[in-house]
């Protein structure tokens, strides 16, 4: 199909983490009071947001005509992102389909260029893929993605299945700044899924749709739990993902086949050591502590799942739904690492790699961090000081790291995922020191980290094992 006519102005990519911004800086209406990501939105406000667009129709004849089957045309959003490029690569490897990728770019050539560069940066590009990838130039934040109605109609006839992975991933911006891409974009995805013919919709969510204050009592969250507790979701990003998922639940109740995949914290590739997501929260924690020369004492464990595991599992589970024999009855899947990693162990590895980092009480670390607040160039965490150090009345005056301490963080069960992966070789590997050294070596190689002053003896080994591929400088690709 010809997507050349659907040209939008290119949109500047939001870095995953930004310095604190006022609502007016982030595009919210100036009349609204400034909100930060942590400003609690009342449950009633969020529930009012979480309503299917009334212009969406669920035609009963189309719903009845739907039958699962092998897809020839796939629509994927967010393929230029960290997880999205892995989903694209998995879909290219495990299907014969043509993949229509929604991309923000000036034109189709620039869109293809962005996708090719991202695949290349992650050691995934093959020339044979060129004919199977079709960039669709558009924006999730625009009605019909900014496409003409005729082009949207053509797309809705062509596409057989949707993987909706694109979203602004930002822990600082408020809900109002994320709504257009993360929530309104999902409504437009449902429009595509229901227009002309019914298409199964695979949605990439996050386990932190269960990130409400009341979940921080160490409870176990099962994949089939209801999304009923929206009050005091900790960030605008969690709120936007909760609202999008809640809307999708209503679409499912109207008959649309909707499957939800909820990753936890995603880290780099366990095979190649590439971790092409340096704007990410965890990458900033690592770099920021190295820059500070200090890390907090924190009684917390993290479930870190490598991106290759997350993407392989999602595509495998989604393709199971194409089976005409026995499609699964499961609709929600958690993509987490069952072997959690203690925060102090992670930092012991970083110290053993050669970075001098002092362990200090959390409160002292927060004071050190807050002193860096204005020094955006000097510390990767400068823009996150409020998020990491502010006491909030909505969390009984605990700071965000304290909320995750002493077993308060929710535990995520992943039985649906594990059961559905039985008989495959797809498994989430435990993260060990060798693996983590590979990531650190990669960060040095791409210039994200400086080499440690007294390198770990095995650094040279890690560097030579690591492929010499550099990540995309994305703006050049536009
Ligand atoms: N990374 C994690 O640890 C993690 C954990 C749990 C869940 N997730 C979920 O996984 C998905 C992917 O996350 P990620 O870490 O890969 O994020 P990412 O690297 O920031 O990628 C986000 C992707 O979404 C696209 N996008 C954002 N706004 C858009 C818009 N208005 N129109 C079109 N495309 C838009 C971006 O396009 P541009 O390149 O043009 O900006 C990019 O391709 C998200 O849904 C996220 O909620 C991620």
C-alpha cells in the first residue's frame, strides 16, 4: 500500500527520563495547575479517563466472522524503541508476514532508515528484511495516527493482527503529557483493530499498572488480577498505562481478542550484551551512582528480565493465539525474572568491575543526589532527584526507594507465561556477574560510561567478547 501521502511533521523523541518539567512545558493546557508525575490523580479522575471512545464500533457481524489464523500482515508500533526492535526481529524470524511499522519520520525513506539503523545497532539487520518491512509514517498521538481516512481504511483492510508496543516511557512527565500517545493512541489502535475486520490485539503493558500505593505491602499479584485499584498510582506513566489497559479490558468485553503482556524491568540482551536503552531508569541509576561515587544501602530486590527473553516470550505467546486448533484461554502474561537480584549484589558487581562506589545510608545518598539536582550534565540522575528523594504525603512520607524496601514491593506471579512456554527453549536466565560485566563493557564501548580507574582484570575479556556495534544516534536517522 502507498503510505507516502500520510506524512506528518517529524516529532522529536521524548527521552525516556527527563528533568522535572512543569505541565506547561510538557504540553498540558496552561490553565491547568502544574503537575509532576508524582502528583496523585484521584481515582475518579482516572476512571473517567478509562472509557472506550464512543465513536468506536464493535460490529457484531465482523465479530462473528472473526476466526484465528496465520497472519500475513502485522501492524507493529514502537519498532524504533528498545523492546520494539526486538519484537520486530522476532516477528521477522518467526513469521512469513509483512510487517507494517508505525514510525515517526518525515517520509517513508526516513522511516525505513530509522528502522534499519535500529536493527543494525542491535545486530539484527538482514537485507532480506527490506521487502518485508513497510514503514507507516504516523503518530499515535494523532487521530487516525495522522493518516488520511482513506489510508487508514486501506490499512484496516490489509492488517491481520496488531502488536501495540509504542508508548512514551517516562517516569517524570505527568499523565496529561502522556495521555495523547499512551491513551488516545490506544483508542486509535482499537479503531484499527475493529474497522473493516476484527484483528487480535497484543498490547505491551507493564506490571506497574499494579503500582498503586496499596499494592506496596508485599502482596502477590497474579496475571489475572483485576485492575481495580487505581488510587495513588505512583507516576503519570503508570497511570497512562493503567488507563490504556482498562480501556482494552472494555474492548475485550465487547468481543475484541485482546492479549496483554506486562514486562517488569527490562535489561539488555543476555546473548550479545547490547543494552541499547541508556535513557532508561536503571541505566541512569547505574551511571548516576558511579558518577556520585556512592550508592544507597537498600534492602530491595529487583526482577530484571533481559530484552531477548521478553521479546521471544511475547512473540511466541502471541503466535500461539494464531493456532486454529487450541488457542489459549489466557489473556494476560507477566514477563519477569523469577530469580530476583538484590540491589547490593548488583552494586557489588559494579564495584568489582573497578568503579569506586561507597555504600552510604539511603538518606545520605538522597542528600548527595539532591545536591546534584541542577547539574544535569554532571549526573545522569539529576533530573530524577524529586522522584528518588521526595517524601510524599500520599505514601505516608516514604520516598520511592523506601517504598520498594523491606519486601514492601509487590511480587509478580508469572504462572500463565511459564505454563504457556512449557515445551519451548524460551526461559528467563538468572542474571550473574559475568552477564552484568558484559553490559558494563558495552556501556564503556558506546561511551555511556567511562572505563573504571582500576579495571577489573576481566574487563579486557568482556570487551573482546562484546560485539563492536554502536547504537543509533537516532536523530541522525530522521
Ligand atoms: N523498558 C522497560 O523496562 C519496560 C518495562 C515494562 C513495560 N515496557 C513497555 O514496553 C513498551 C516499549 O518500551 P521501551 O522501553 O521499548 O520504550 P522506548 O525505547 O522509549 O520506545 C518507545 C517506542 O514508542 C514510540 N512512540 C512513542 N510515542 C509515540 C507516538 N506518539 N507515535 C508513534 N510512536 C511513538 C517511540 O517512537 P520514537 O522512536 O519515534 O520515539 C519508540 O519506538 C512500552 O509500551 C512500555 O510501556 C517497557
